[in-house]
C-alpha cells in the first residue's frame, strides 16, 4: 500500500513546526508552502500513501535546490536529504522527464562526468572552443542561445577559460615526506574549469608540510547523479572511488569543492544497504576533510598582503552537509590585508545547486537576484567561494548587477595562495 | 455538503473580477495539500488557497464566501499548536504569509502599525532600532506571523513580566463576516469608547472576523539583562523559591522550569554538563537598569538558596547566558530522539499550584504508561507537559488521548485553564464545557452567531461538535 521506495518512515520525524520556512530559499522566492521543506515532506508522505500522484509531487521536488539549509534549521533532526533523495529516485522512474532535462542530464551525467577519457575530450573541446575565434563568433551571432538550453547559454559567457592542465606527472610526484598523509580528490568540474585551483591547493598542502598523493583512477564523486535521482550510477562511482582511495594508507581524503565533499562524506549513507561496502564506505567518509579544515590547523605562513574587501559565500553543502562552518572563516581571518565583511543572507543558497541553475534557470536566477542586494550592500570588491558551482553563479550574479569591473570572485584556495605562495 | 461546488463558483466569480493576481489563487492539488495542516494534528485539504495582500481583496473574498456559504480559514505560516488554521470543512484557506508590506514604527507615539503577514520577530527587531521593544515572544516568533499571534493571543516566556499579545494591541482593522471593513480601538493607550471589540477579536481564533491590520503598543527596551541557572534537589522547593522571588518585588522577565525528565533527555542528547540527579532546574532572566539588576540578581540568589537550591549560577557574559538557555532550547530536539510524535500541551494553573500540578502530572504519566516531560513558563503557571509518542502506534495514541484529557481535568480542578497560549482550535474544543460550563459556552456561541450568522469564519474551531472527542490519530 505505502510506496516503500520513498523515505516514508522518515517523514514522521517532521513535527511540522515550520522552523525550516525562513531557511528555505525557494520558499522565499516562490512564495508558497508547496515549495518549502515542510510542504515537500508532507507531499512525499502523501505520495507514499497514494493520496497524491507522482506527477503532483514532481514540480515541488524538482524545484528543491537540495541546499539542505532546512536540516540545519530543523529542531528535530529530520533527515530531509534522505527524503529528497528517495523522491528524486522514484520520480526518475515514475514520471516523464522533459526533453530538455534528458538532454542536459545525458550530456552531463552519463557521458561527460564519470569517464575521465570523455572528460578529457570535453575539456579539449572547451579549450579549443575558447582559443578559437569561434567563441567570439558564437557569442556575437547568438548561435549558442539556439543550440543550448537557456541556462547553458547564459552561463557560456562566464565560464572561465579552461587551463591546459599541468601534465599529470606534477600531481603524481611525491612531495617531501610530511607527517600527515593526504589523498587529494580532484573533482571533475574543478579539474576541467578550475584546474589551477587544484594546483594551488596541492601546493598549499605541501607547503604546510603535508604529504599529498593524487590517487590514480579516482572518479567523479557522483553528486550530480545523486541529485538527479540516478542513485545507481552514484553508487557505482562511489565504489570506484572507495577502491581507488584504498590503494594507499592516508590520514585524510581532501577536496576543495564543497559539493563533492558533501557527497564523499555521505558515501556511508549511500551504501548503507550494501553489506559488502558499508564499512569501507564508512571508513572513506570519515577520512574526508575539506581543504580549509587541514589548512586552518596548519602553520602556513601568510607572507603577502591581499588587499580586498571581501564577503564570503559559503557552499551550502559544505555548511549543511559537511558541517564545516568555522575553518574557512578562520583562514579568511588569517590573511593579512583582507578586510572581511559579514553579509546579510550569508547562509542563503546562491541558487547554483549542482546543475539546478541550468535545468531550472529562471528559478535559479530569482534566488540569485534575491541574494545579490545583500552582497552589493556589503560593498565588497571580492566574493570568496568554496565550490566551483557557487563560483560561477556568483560571477553570474555580479554580471547581472553590472558590477563585473568592481567585484571579483575567487575560490578561498586562490586567496590563501595569493598570500602564502 | 456542497462546499466543493460553491467553492468552485467562488473562485470563478473572484477570477471574473480580476482583483487578485492569478498567481495568488492556488488550485492545484499539490498546492492545496500544502495548506492542509499546521504544527498540531489533523489534515484537511481546502478547495482553494488564496494569498491576499490587500484589505479590499479580503473583503471581496469574504463577501463571496458569505453569500455562497463557503468556509474561510485564515492562516499565517502554520505554526499553530492547536489546529487554528486547519480547514476542517474545506473551502478557502486565506494565506496571509505573503502580506507583509507594512511594518511602520512611530517612535513618538510608541506604536507599530503592521500588516497581518509580518513575522513576529521582525516587529521587535524594527522596534529595537528605536530602543523600543515588542515584548510578546512565542517560541515560534521567527516564523509565526503577527496575524496568527493576534488570532490566537499568543504568549511566550516574557508573559510573566510583560503579558501576552492582547496586552499590546491598541487597534485593529478587520473584515467582518459580511465583508465590511471596520476599525476597532485606535492609537491610544487609553480608550473606553464603547465595547472593547479589539480585545474580543484578539484570541477569537479567526472565528469572529479576519484581521487585516494591527496597531501595536511598544515599550522602552530594557538596557540590560542577566540570566541565572538554579538547580533544585526538590521540585517543591523550586515552587517555593519562585513565590519568594515574586514576593520580594522582583518580576523576572523570564522564569522557566525544566523537570528531571527534560534535563535527562537533554543530557542524553547533547551533554551540556547539567547534573541529572536534580528534580528541577530554573532559568531566570531579569532585565532593567544595569545597576538595579546587579542588586536584584543577588536577591534572587538569596531567595533560591534560602529555599533549598543546590546551586545558583549567574551568567557573567552574554555567551554564558546563551549557554544556559541552550539547555532549554535542546529540550524539543532531545525528547523526539526517542519517539517522533510530540503532543505539546499548555494547561496553565495558578502559580501556587505548580508543585501540585507536577505531582498530578507524574501520576498521569505512570497511570497511563506514557512518556511525559514537563517544562515551561513556571513564573506564570503556564506549564508545557509534552507527551512523546509514535502516531503509528494506535494503542499508545489511545493512552495518550486519555492522558491529555486527564491533564485538562487536573488543570481546571486546580483553578487553572485549558490553554495558556496555544489556543483551543480543534483539539481542546471537546473540553470547553468542562471549563466554562454549559451556559458560559452558550454565551460565547451567541457572540459567535451574532458576528458570523452563516458560520463561515473558521468553522469547526473552539466550539465542540456534538459528541466530539479528542482524537490524535489519523483517519
């Protein structure tokens, strides 16, 4: 009777107090209880009981960013992430997805993200595209607006210039043997579009006296697949990573990406029903640490002044899933010359949320536009982020405000590197 | 019942008038199902949800509803603990959460004028900029709307010294059941012109009129406050200490109690270092002039020690104070670790009867074999016996229903009341006659009928249906 594929029992933990409402970005911008955590939990429960159809459930679930801010706000520890994940998986099976969704997903999930060879091709494609006059021509003619979905086309102009990554050897070289042994997780988008940040991260770790290894055969973390309800692929990728990182003995598995890190710390949850993997996944997840946590504890010396007035846009997944709140702020406080200004709505999601800003472009821009006035009124000339998705979205926000010349966007690692390297 | 057809006609006629933007008329099942509940029990899907943002819109909707006999259920953000906004007979839910455009402070008159959807805590924040305060502080104040607070006459910890919502309402704009827009009260503290309709509407749970604007009284913001944490080996002693403090001429701004079961639950959940062998813990906050509260804190300490306190700690900093309050905040998350369903009552007794109430609650707990913890606002007798259960366990829920009835009986027997601050709504309606008597309840019914002859305003609340009993189970 009850659809057990949905996290039905978990919905009973919600006492419907509504304390999650002010924390939910879509409740603020979409103005309906339907698009609140409490509303979604109620709808998942009703769908499980057969009182509403899966089609009724689809839009409210699709519109959820999955930022998980509601979990931090919840006074009774409702596992919203599990409820959402179960709904995404069931909806993927039970409802029809639009052509656009399918196009974006198949482009990203199945082909691009998990296979490093495909990623290399895509990256090459990005490189050659950006180096050729084609980019100029495409922008000018607006051809991209026709070929690509609106979201993708909008982001095309702010995608950073892909760096030809250092030959893999640079990563494989061992540094001076440090006392702490770290396996570095690259992340596929980061490795493609922000590879210099990974380079800097590894240099910083080594400078801090950490022994860094870039494990071969590491894969995509599976976060985007999991957000899309494709748990099967997410589990396969998780297993691949667990195996890859068991190749050596490491104290920590370190990443510089809020979203991927959140997936990595939830491998134990993802594989909880697979006895052969459960313990291995728990070991893996326990070892994960965001780079800010490692660097904040190190005695790096901050040599150079970084003259900026900066706001910090925390990655939701780092805050609400990894529960890493203090370390980035501790690092920011250490950088000489950096004037950090706390901003209103700091903990509000920027609307990036994996590929949400491409699939649900308008909804995502509404959230961004709700956030940006708080950024602007803090009068920064720098926005510090900890996740490539947030990074691109904040860049988009700056552009929409017409302030590209006044406000830069940088990853925390870049800021620390400016001071320390 | 032909509400369904009538509600459909209401929507059609409303649309024809083109008064309200289509995006604020919600008719899809997923939207309607999202307004079927509040923070208590019960689930009823309305035929339509409308989000008004102007008095004229409300007037139009109510006029149509009155003509077509369609029930109208005003709703803030659904934090009610008594079923206030649940559309038990279907019809229209008026969602006021999007109507928050007016929040004006008039410092010279010491008043605030607010739209119904303004969040309660935002009023106090706005007042703070003028060194003033809006004191009512229900624990949901960061989510709840002022409209909901007014309808339910909400209160909070500050009730002991500062009173509750009704003590801060000077005037209202309301829409009556026939759609008329009228004003009650005014902008002055003194006002004896005619019947005090303002106070009648406040706390009437949306059954007499729809509130569309309020003029609220503000008070000077105290310059400083001090928090104390007091431990008692004996619960009776804590009651004596409370009386001693009040007799000393000190009215704490907050005076909260936690019983041993609450303390144990908190310590098992997130240890804060509280001893679990004490029977009661008091959290006391005093506010006022910095020099005055310095002296008062010492007097409070003496009162407590003279009456058997094991330990009295005075917070030396704001951080330490918030650490003390953390224990109280953790009670709710802590108790739902065991079982998920929380039945939060607010039966209130005269202050002197608190120890007796605690004794009876213990008996009820044992006799019905239920999980019960008690905490709450000891200073004004407003206790929160919280029963922890699992709504999926039918047999347990029956025992809970019986226990809840016994709690109400005990409170009334001790000279108290069914509800200190949550309201009657659906859950407590069956017990109304027990407190008011048949004639008292009939008088209230007469008032209701004269305001709302067609019974369209929040029907199914306050007044029990024939043979209605407390049911917390689904279906």
